[in-house]
C-alpha cells in the first residue's frame, strides 16, 4: 500500500498586494504521479516552492515522510529530506560538464583536491540506471534542451531525492523526447518515488498520471483519481467555467499580399526560404525541433543576420539589419524565449509595455506623455486580462502566462501590418491559450497578417489557415489547414535532403 510522503494542509502565502495561496492542501503518495493543475497564476509553482524551501509559508502545516516540519524549510533542508524540484527554466552551467553540473555544490574531493574521476564514475552510474546515453564528460552547452532535462533529473537523483517536482518538463521537447521522459518517469514511479507533475499539456496526463489536484486563483479546488474525472471536468474546474471551443477559428476574406520573403538564407538553419503572407490570414509554420523555424523568424525581424534574401512589405523592399528597422515598418515579433528576448524582467510591467512604443508616447522634446502612456498600459492590461498586483510590479513577478501576455500586448499599440508569433502558448494554461488564439483572430479580422510558429500539431491545425512545413532549414511543403492531417505534416517535417556523398 502506498505511503503518504507529502502532506501540506491549510497553506497560505501572501506577497505585497497579492494573496498567492489561501488555505491550500496537497497530498502525494509514494509511487504516484500527481498532476498539479491550474491556470497561470493559480499558485501551483508557489506551492511547490514552499515545499522545496524556496518560499516560506505564512500559515499551514507540512509533513514529509510522516515527520512534521515545524521550522521553516530552506532549500538545503528540503534537499536533505529528499525533495528536489526541476524548474521549467533549466538551471544549468553551460561551461561545466555533465558530471560537474550534477554535483555542483557537492563536489567529490580527495585530500582537498577535486576528484573529477569520482564524479564522472558516479554520474555514469546514475545515468546508466536511468538508461540515459550521455557521457559525464560532455559539456552541457553541447547538449540539446531535452538532454539537459535528463541531466536535471539525474542531478535530483544524485541527492537521493524521493520526492520530485517537475514544472512544465515537456514545454521544449519533441514528441520523441517526451516519450523518453515518460519512460524515465514510469521507472522512477516503479522505484517508489513520488512525483508532483505541473503541466498545461493536458493530453499528456493520460500517459503517466495517477491523480490530479486542481487549483484556481490561489485556492484548492479538488483532488481525485485521474480515472474518475473527464478532461472537460478538469478544464472547467481549472478555469471556473466551461470552455466550449478549444481552437476558436474565424473566417474572413483574404486580402492583398502584405509580406513576401524571397530566397532568405541565414547560416545553416535557414536555407533559401520563400513564402507570402496575405491580409486577414494566419500562416502557421510547423516542423520538428531544429527545423529552422525560429531562426527564420529572427532573420526576418533583424534579430539575427541574414546572408541573402529579400523582405518585401506591402510591395516595398525593406532593408532590415536590426529589429528597430522591422518595428518601424510594422513588422513585429513575439519571440520564443520570452524571458531572454521578449521581456526586461527587472523592469516594471508598465515599462515593458511602453518600452518599444516610446516613439508613440513621447513628444518632440522626448518627454513622456503620461496620459498616453497610461492609456496604452490600461488597454493592454484590460484586453489581455493580465493578472498583476499593479503595473509598477516587476515583470519577473508575473506567472509565465501573464508574462506572455505582456510580450504580445506591447505590439497592439502600434500600427502593425504583420505580427510573428513564435511559440506564443508555450508554458501557459488552456484558458490563456484561448485568449492568445482570440488575439490572433482579432488581428486577422483587422486585416493584419499573422505568422504563427508552433510545435503543437493540434494547435497549428486548429488555428492556421495555411501551414508551411519546414525541415532541415528549408520549406518542404505547404498545406491547407482545413484539410491537412497530422501524418501529412509529419511526412513533410521529416523530408530531409539526401546528403550522401556531400561534404
């Protein structure tokens, strides 16, 4: 019989201006995968950070392996008790090896000298136990995100962790890599470890989850066995209302040609890419990881240099060498990595929304018109239902979904002609996704061209009008989203060139 290894009851936590958690309870058994579900801002990550000692609770009780935790937990104390958390944004040191990352802060020494051999041997043992084919001496920077994710799990197990918290572990993985992660999760579960699993990809739950705990607005809603609840009931409990249409689609006549990309080349990832975007349509770009989708959007936007190619907007060739060149002409990008490229997380929400729009809110003398600034920020917050304490709070204080809303909303004040979205729904909940889809539809109805990069096949089929498929830096096909199938797209996405004999 499974043992209850985590018992959190009546947990409350407040930050300045925000009640993050109110009377929340959470239970986890050995050998169980418990999905912790809720919209962005529901309090899931806050609850798990309390369990792992990152935050201190204001009220409530915690028991781990039947032992009451009366003092406040610290990260070191939580680790000693067998608790490990694997964050959505991986915390790896790229300049160190796999073994050095696994034992960072707990390095093996002999007579006061670092023992690389001991760390490599122990790292290999842990990786072999998980059936992960990674050499301990490999530099982390040389590994793809999926392999770095596996190293994070190995690092957690090296501390003898029996309780693992996984926060959006599949957000940057391909379907094959997700299958490998699920294999490891099942292996850990069979060893009696308890796993708290946070994910917005609800379709994953059927493969690995035993139970679900649902939160909403910082409050506990319910805990139940996964087999006893339907997917629609899960969504309704998460958002407090029924979402009738997962992929809302609007129809409107296609207008004139807005954007034309001709023979674009940018390094090895973008090779002779050409396509067109018309007013009032959503053009999806599909493909496997490494296909060159993100690199194409960055080259168009001027974030990365291009070797050759033309970018034509409303019939006029553009000279784009920097993002500001694209922005001034009404060609804008919501980037894939919102924290690195889309936000200044140490600036306020207000500053993030107005920063790219200073030309709209400053007078001739360069003085900010506070009335115009307030209107732009208020419109963005209202239109996107951005949940925040106030507009002066740092962008880092927002949940992942609300950060994404800020990234997208800052372009609405501009007279943008084409908006490029690169993985705009990654790491956000089902209700926030629908809001992003509705925004795309709103732009489409306004005659704006939308380019939409996504790794989620149902999403790109459900929202796009046309779908371009990329493989190996090239566009390998175009399909009509209404009639296309996932297998058809996958076939185009794996249409690699025959490079036999090439140097």
